[in-house]
């Protein structure tokens, strides 16, 4: 089969970020091995001690080492893009498997349109309804729906656009949403295709408190870049109350518990940034969570 939309004879690179991912990485690598378009797999590892690197090499992946203390989602992706080749680079979380053997092929087909800067999948559309057709998200749509759009759990991007405008290496989360907003401001679209959706149950698999911590990181990042508006205690409560009375679960198929955690994360993130602002102004320090969720 001819390799579509990725330069003459160049295999597309799939960047896989890992940290102690041995339990899930094999399934991801087997899924990449089964693709209809041959790929070059590049594992960016940040200090694994559980055999992740050995496993990656066993499956023929190249490994780039990123010191654990230097890890951020954006820095890991930029490290992979820096040594990648071809016109299109893909990313796959080490916790998921491609949605089918034609995942890479479908992504590359979308990139045959020069207006497409990135491609991903989603379960819901920007209004929380089921996503039943391909959506082309432009800058205005990304601004209107900052929680929806590009997700680097499983995505592809034009390599030249990432090299020209790298992912933010200082953000603790949501480097995908920030990058899309910045790049789309210069034109182009992100294609969101329901056929490219991956299982993201790993987000909640470690229990509600770990999930809350993940959400807190994400809300804090989005507040920092100014695409979420602080609501305050009353605003968060009103938003939660309205969502709790909705007849159908909201974004990502939330249950009442996870929906409540989403709103609590917003409140905690606002509290974190207020504490950081007080520290900057010379007030007494308030401890802030230091751990990162990969």
C-alpha cells in the first residue's frame, strides 16, 4: 500500500510518552505494529524503572531519554518531534491502543487537506452531544469551547507547525488545547473524527481522588492561559447544580460523582492560583500540590 500524505517514502513517526508504563505499553506497541501504514515508533521515556525501556526496544521502538525532573507533557512531545521525520507526526498515550489498524492511515488522509493542522478523535461534540460526524474546529470554535478539541492522547499534527510553534513546556497539563488555540489563530483547522476515538478510561481507572488531581492540574493550566474564567464558589456551585439537573451525563459521559469532581477541581484550581498570587505579592505561602500526573 502506498503511504499517504507523509512525504516521499518516509514512515510517519508515532511519539509515545512513557513513565513506568510496562503494564500497558505492550498493547499500544502491538496496535502500532498492526497498522496498515508502517510507522516508526519513538518512545520518549522520563525515568522508568519498571522495564518500560527494555520492552520498548524489544518491539523495535527507538528510545529518547528525558530526565524525570525535566518532564512536562509538552517537553516530551517536543523532544520526539525534534528527531522525527516526515510531514506528519502522531502521538499515542502509552495507556491506550489505536482505535483500529487504520488509525494512522485515516489521520494521514485527513492531512492531505493542507488546511488541516492536527487530527484527533472524540466521543462527544462541542455541545456534549454524541459526535456522529467529522468536525473541523477553527480558532473561533476552539475559543468558544476550550475544554473540547485536540487531545494528545491519540493525535497527529503537521510536523512543520509543531517545529515552528512548539508545545508549551511549562504547562503542567493541557498542552494540546493551548497549542491548538495558538496555532489556529494563524489559520487552519483541527479535524475531530469519531472514528479515531480511543478508550480513555485510564483517566478514571486509579480512583476518584487520583482523577480529581488530574482534573485539578488541567483546570489550573486552562485558567493560567486565560481560556477558562474563574467562577468563584457561588459560580462553581451554580454550574454544578445546573449540570446535575441535566437529563443526560455531560462531557465524557460523567456520572454524578465524576461531574461533581469536575466542578470541585475547578474550585481547587482557582484556590491554587489565588494562593500563588498571594505568594507572589509577598503574603504567607499556601502549599500547592507538587506532583505531576502523567
